[in-house]
């Protein structure tokens, strides 16, 4: 079997003399940390520090929330069309700076430049998509039980939104939170991952350039244990929207319960990838490689476990291994690279621990299972045959370039195995049989099902999950609705109003 191609030449992204310092954005000003402490931003392909960002103090986080609360009142008073003009301008500026933003994203996150460009495109599209909702933030007008009355249900802003975003898609996820929050009249404080803060900082710079009023959007950087906790527990915060691990989501739910804060949580995933014997096998294979290994497997909708019909399992595994062996890993700025590094040494060690445990338990490592030599947090794409539905490889989120494969002897068993998970975000099914397709649509209990295709999700689709994958939705009109609160108005327009149940009670004849 051919060895995985590895290209490790990588430009030096930052010697000590080239380290750039960034600031936070609070109430329209770019500021340093009051504590004079910083976080290092490390290029995962070179392991070199190339930037530093401030560690916000709790007082600075409070100040950002207070600024957002003050600015939100005037922002809400603008019409949605007026607010949309800012969003359209932000989208335009993101497209103008596409290449610069993509290179920053690749430097701090490690994904191939091709994928970074696609993510930047997605960030721009998020702002445009939600700007187009300016005339479509709809409520309801309903008939009353009584004559000459009308019931109206309005969708109003929540107020101040705390946005906490992850490191795997640092541009797209922050855009997906900011855009719907802004168009519905909310103000925000956003905290990016400490691993990848620069993409969010650059996006906020473009929002400032677009003329967004001061205080409407604020950005703070620092550890989640301090900065994030203050954002979640502060009574100013009306809604917390977070994408991250299920464990982090549980902690946020506990912290927000003190003031009964509203939540949008997109948490862990463990997507099943089912291939049946009647599928277009060449297409299923091509999709399988992408669904498991894009962004080095660090994606919440990645194919985290594969269930293959026993009639085609051996053929599929052989072809899959051959395709994976051809993947090129290395310098993410090289146009020929397919896989960049993992985000950190810690994440790579976690992935290694999954594979080593599988090896110890007698699972067959088909390909990969080790890290290349040299600098950078790279890990070879790995395929493991696993026969235990309850094993950690099958049950726990790996979030790295490892594909566990199991053989199944019936489609119903594949569905049962797919549903046997605490997670419920995305799923994949490859079959040409219409009955199986509709069974999968109804019986696989996941928020998304990709039938004979792969992601990523589209803007008009509701990105949501079952079980411990979270609360609420991202994207679509359903995601937009999560950034609003309902208000019902009962309006009486009778010149001589009357309700039959008011005092004094009257006898009915």
C-alpha cells in the first residue's frame, strides 16, 4: 500500500521579532488588557508564536456588556432595513479582503488555504443571507375569541447576546452568530477561542469599517474560565450562543441558570456514515474521504463512524484505504496539501490516545495511526476496523483524522447503531433504494441527514441536533428566530368594549 504523501516545508510565520500584538474592541475603542497579560497565538503547522492578544479582566468584560446594553437601545430603534445596510457592507468588505483573511485563518488554525478561502466565503454569505431577512422578520396576526379584538405576536430583540465561538471554524461560526443577532436588533459581546482569536478580531475590524455604531459589537479575548464565565453569568446577558464541546455546554447551562438566561448551544457530534450495497460506490467513497478528513477531521459534522453493508465492506475498505493513502499532508499554504495540522499538541495527543487504546484492544489499524516526523501538530489520516459498538472509537467524539469502520448485516441494525449515541447532529446515508431513503429520513434521529451527499450545511437549512448535541438552531429562519423573543399583544378596538367574565358576575339565561 502506498505511503501517505507528506510535505513538511513551511514558511516561518513568526520569529520573535515578527510577533504582532492585537487589541480587544470595547465600546468602539481598541484596548489592551488592564492586567497587562497576553495569550500567545501559535501556528500549528510550525509550532511558532506569531501573535499575542490581551487577556481581558472581569471588569473589562463587564464594561463590554454595559456598552452593548447601552448601544442596543438605539440599535433596536433602527428599522431592519437600516440595520441590513451595515450587514451588506460587512459582507462586501469580507469579500474584498478574502485572500488576506484566508491567510490569517490558515496561519492560526492550520487548515489548507483552499478550505480557508471557502470559509471566508461562507462568512460573507452569512452576513448577506441574514441581511436579506430585513423584510422577513415575521410575527403573527390571529383572531381573538371575542368580537372586535385582534391578537398580534411580535418578534422582538432579546437585548445583549454573548457569543462564544470555537477554533475549528473561527470565521464562519462567528459570522453565523453575529449576523442573525444584529439583524434582529440585538447587540453583542463576542469571545473567540484562545487558539484562533485573530479571525474574529479581523472581522470586527471590518464591522467597524462598515460604520457599525459603537457598542453594538464588542470583542473580548481571554480564557473561558474567566472571560466566558463573566459573559454567561452577568445578568445583562439575555442570550448565550455557544459552539463547542458538550462538556462546555453543560457548564454554560449551569452557569446561566442563575439568571435563567436563554441559550443556543451547538455541541458535540458523532456522525454515522452508512453505505449500503446498492449505493453509487465510487461516489460514496469520494464523499467518505471528504466527510471524514476535511479540516483534518476537526468538524462537528465529520463522519465519525462508518457502518458498511457486509456485502460490500471488504471492497469499500480496500478502496477507502487506497484513497486515504493518496492524501497529502503538510504545509497548509501549499496548494497541493489536502490535510493541514491539528489545532494543538493537546488535541493530537487526545487523538493518539484513541488510536492506541484501539490498538491495545486488538482493533485492526488499516492505515495511519502515527504522527509524521518534524515540526507541526500533524497526524496521519487513520482507518480502524472496530467490531464493538460500545468502544470509545464508536461512542466518543474523536475530533481528529481517524475513521472507525464497522460491518453491519442489515439496514435496520445500521439505523439502530447510528442512533446509539449521546450525540445527534449530522448523519450520512448512501443508498439508491427509495424505501431505505425515507426510512433513514424518519428513523435516524439526528438534526441533519445527508442522503447521497455530504456537507457542509447550507444557510437555509436548520443546523440543529438531537440529544446532547445542544439547544436551538443555527442558520435558516429557525436560527434567526432563536435571537428573538415573542411578545403577544391583545388589542381591543371595540368602541364599547366588553368582556363577559368581568366583575360583577352576571347570571346567564
